[in-house]
């Protein structure tokens, strides 16, 4: 299978596009705006509402993604589903510009819809990976996607700096929507077209449901994929929780201002970009399992250090270390899972992958929000995240496979 540069570039650009949402809406600016301005974060109430919004949207995606993967294959509408979910996110983010203080429920609903759009679309986006790259390049292409995504985060954050500094938050949300729309366009133009003739949606839904159930049974009966997914659901919960709450921790506990948060996250994105590209080739040569294990050791250290941090400068140092492992663990995990997928079964297998990944974003944010509200402090909450990394690391140790991508894993 030869590399098609147009396919790979357009695939990577989609990650470039959606990273504006991931950086500004999910991670840096909007969580603090929603918690402190829309809700008010006295006694951790803002943390609680934000955690509930993320958990609910992820629960919906977790329940629907394996079925949608099967539907996309049977109906021949993989690319169309990617388009619909993408524009659900874009329109919802544009509507953020209408939010103001006290609109807690309205903001909650818009966050849920936007997150469903973004995360639901990733089911179909991820399913293109085995189709556009040969097996011995999947680790590199996966890392290129994440690396390009970090570049998108950096650019969108730089654009956001003057808007946030001037207090133009409504314009910031509109900028994110436009950024996502413009840079996702190549994916809809150049990624491989849907191949199969379309089946009516109702019939495709029924087939997709049965297909998803069969895929879940198949994965459950295969020992190594089952252990891998168990490890993944636990350690990815820690990763997602850190991403969702890191800016709130910096703002609430350490007093970071909005513009400081942007520059902090820019630093993280630069180091994450460096880490993703630095570990791209080793992911194929050493194997994704070795790279994931190294990343989890790094993440465990970061969360423990964050518990003790007292100053902004100390947190800056921790953020740099965290960034090195951010893109690496996600790209290597996706490449690891791709080794388990039979040819032609990408959508439904990545549907299950998405279900597990999004399920992993249900417990962590809830635990963080509840612990923060219960103790009236975010420090015990951030420390609890280390347990997710340690448990996931121990389970991953017993998974056979994840070797160099030029070799077959042992089932």
C-alpha cells in the first residue's frame, strides 16, 4: 500500500482544525469562563457543573459510538457522518457567543452538544487511519496527526490571546467555530470517498446494532484486546481528567489569569508537538506498548508533583514535562489498538475504541469534581488522578502485543 500524500495531509489537517476546540473550549479558556463567570466557582460548584457536562456528553458518545461505527460502514456514509458531527460541534460553539452570567443550564446543554459533535466525529476520523496508511507507517501517521493537531492548538491560541485579553469572549468562540470549519474542509474534499452503496438508514441502524454487538462479543473473547481495552479505559480516564481540569486547577488554586493560561497551554502544546514527532518513529521501531508505558510513568510523576506545587513557576515546569507525554501516549495508544483490527473492520472496531475512550472520560471528571467539592480544595482531586495511571500501567504490563509495527502481535 503506497502512501497517498493528499489523504494523509487532509487527515492531519482535520486534527489541526479540531484542536482549536480541544485547546480553547475543552481545555483552556471556556472551562474557566463557564465555571467562574457563567456558574461561579465558589466551593467547587463550577468544577461540579463542568465535570457533569463533560461526563454526560462522554457517556452519550460511549453508548452510541460502536453502533454509529457499524451504521457508517453498512450505510456507506462514513464521511457524511464525520461531516454531520463536525458541524454539530461548530454550530454549538458559535452559539456560545449568546451565553452570559447565570445561564448555567443553557451553557451546560451547549457544552454537551458541542462535545458530542467533536467526540462523535472522531469515531469516523480515527477509522480512516488503517485505510490511508500501511501497517508499518500507522504509528508515524498517527503521531503526525497528533503533532499537526498541536500546531493547530498553538495557532488558534495565538489568535485567541488578543481576544481574551480584551475581554471579547463571544468573538473567541466564533473564531474557534470558523477555524474548525475552514481547516476541516480538506478532509471532506480529499479523504477516500464512502465505498459501499448506501443502505436505508433504518436498515443500516439495525445492521449496525447487530454488528456492534458482534464486535463487542468478538473483542471480549479475544484475551489480549480485552486486557488492552481495560488498561486503556483506566489510564485514559486520567489523561482526559488532566486535560479537562488542568486550566481550572491553575486558575482556581494557583491564580493564573486567562492570558497566562493561554501562554501556559501554548508551552504545553509546543512540548507535546515535540514529543509526538520525537516518538513517532520509535513507536514503530520499539513498539507502541513500550512508548505507552514510558508515557504513563511520566504522567504519574506529573500528577504527584502537581499535588505539592505552590507557585506558578513550579507549575510551568510541571506543564513542560506533561506536554512531552501528552501526544505520545495518545498516538501510541491508537497505533497499539490498530494492531488488533482485522482488515475491513475499521469503523466498528474504532467505534468500540471510541466507546472505551469516551467511557474513560466519565468517571475521572466526576471524581475530580466531587472530591474538589467535598474537600473544598483541588489538591486532593488532582492527586487522585495518579491512581488511574498506575492501575492502567499495571494492567498494560500483562498485555501481549504492542511490539514493533513490522511484526505481528500475539493474540
